[in-house]
C-alpha cells in the first residue's frame, strides 16, 4: 500500500463504476471522471459485489491487491494468466489452478 493519505485501495473497474455512478447522482462529474465512468461501464465484467468477493478470495491466495484487481478486471483464461504471472512473480503454479477455478466460477455466474 502506498503511504499517501489520499490513496484509496486498488479498485476494480466494477468498483470504480459504482463509485462514479453514485457520485454522478449528487453532482456533475468532471471530464476525467466521465471518461473513467464510460471506460468502467464498457469493460467491467462483474457486478461490484461479485468483484469485491473475487478480489477478497484472490487475496486469500497471498496475491497483492494490485494483482487481484488486475485478475478481477480481466477474468483471464490460462494463457492470459500466464502472461500476468510472468510479470508478477507472486503467482505460483499451484495458485494458477486455484485462480482459474475462481475466475471460471465467477464467469459462469455472469453468463
């Protein structure tokens, strides 16, 4: 975690979508917020609740918040997970199977 009092924990696209949608009800969003909301609407694959649950389950596998959010946002297949793991050495071979099972479970729920 970053030592910055204004820093908010890593957020999935679904969480960003929820926050900006709620904020947009109270007051008009600025240009950057509107762009972020449109991006989140376009690419968020899970509901905020499911994204939060999956992130928590992934972090229980000793993944960092950043890596867990990346997985939540992408819902990777095996090849995509290998690419993420190549860059983030924290993902073990044993965890890859567990991650793919979790992702598969959440993908089925969304279909």
